[in-house]
C-alpha cells in the first residue's frame, strides 16, 4: 500500500518543526522532505530521518480520524485482489517459517494474527495446524466481517483490551502502518504467554532506499529522491524500518530477537509499480516505462540488490530493555 501521491515541497522559510523525536529511540530526528498526501489531511507529510537508529518516518502528528479517512478511501476488495499472488507467497513463507514452532501437537496452542485482513494467513495456517486455536485482529470493517464469516474469531477492539494470552503473534505487513510501533510491540508483549513468539514481515531500508536518502541531501535532487521514497513511506506506511530500529523497538518492548532476514518481497509485479509510479504519476511514455521495468527487473530481482522486507522472529522475555 505504498501510495502517497505527487511531491510537494514546503515553501522556503516556511515555519514548521524541523526536528522531531524519533518515534523508536527518542533521538532528535531531522526533517528531510515533504510528500503530498492524496488521502485527506494532512495534505503534506513531513519525512524525518533518525541519525541514531535510521528510522525514516512521517513526523506530522496524524490523528485517528485522519487515518480512518485515509483508509476509507481504499477499495479493500480490489486491493486484496491485486496483491493476491504476493499475499499467497508471503503466507506460504510465514507458515513455512513457523513450522518448527508447531511441529508437535501441544508445543504451542494459540496464534493471533494482527492485521488479519480477510483471513488469508489464518486459513492456510489452520489447514496445516488444525489443532491450534487461531484468531485474528483487524480494524472494524469489511475485511474483519468477511474473516469472521469464514468462522474465525476476530477481535476488533484495541489490542490492550484483549484479555486472552497467545503463544504466537503474527504481524504480516502491519508494523509499518501503526502510528506508535513501540506501543504496538509492547501490547503484543502483554498478549503473549511467557516465552511466546512474535513473527513479523515489514518493509526495511534496503540499498536503494539508502541511495535515495543520500540523494535527498544533494541540492536539486530532492524531487528525484522523493519519487522513490513516496513508494516507501505514506499516510499508510508511517515508517520505513532499518534492521537496527526494528531490533531496538522489539528489545524495548521486551523481546529477544531470534533472527532477522532481509528478503525480496514485492506486493505487486514490477510492471505495476512502473505503470503507476512512472506512467500514471510522473507521466513517463509507455516505452520508457517498459524500459524502466526491464532495468528494474535486472537490477532489483536478477542481481538481488532489492531486499526490501525484514522477516523476523522474536521471543518474549521477562524484562524490558531501555535504549533511551
Ligand atoms: Zn531513532
């Protein structure tokens, strides 16, 4: 869901905060650039970069109403249909990764999938592990109702209001969406039994993100840099993780990181990214879009330089650590 629209800069000399506390480590993060938000208010999203943990994040305060409005502009059914192939691959990867935790009946007996959508993960997981209790958490709306209609238990309240405890919490493409990730991970910690696990897929800063972040600091290259970054950060993707930021946030919430794997994982086929971001938003002619797609395929996929997703597993510890 990496849409955030065309670039608009702040006016030179415009008065707005140029420093914000990093939402993960609390260090002083600096303003980088602004991108236009096509999904309601605020119309400009100010991106900040933390010099300590490397988190790139939307620094404007975003209210729950603004988020609700933005999500209300999306056609969920269409969105999930478009990413169905990628979702299938991601779910298969997750079930495979989690196999060792549930290899014997009685090892663990309950899973909560936060951001369960229509229940794609829950369906596949339940098929492979019928003896495990599976439940989902989702914002109130059509996906939650559809998942419930499939027979799954779906929580739509705040995470803090769920009184049950689970052996495993799964967050597939959720950690980039939440306004306060430290708080979300702390809530996950409270929802887990002692020794329980948290399993995450979320976008991470890859080589190309670092390249375009460097470019943003070169005079005259801001728009070029923003054209890339707006595919990574938006009103929906409120932060782009570094491995360090993700590990810090999990540790502060009381987790021990068991592994973090950088992976290539695209929500859409490359052609679709090129068509939308180069063709529709930047008005590149079709021939140039096709050439760009070929180059991207060679660079990102065949040469393996795009490892844009972090796949990680953490385990609940007794105590929490503080890095601030
Ligand atoms: Zn930070």
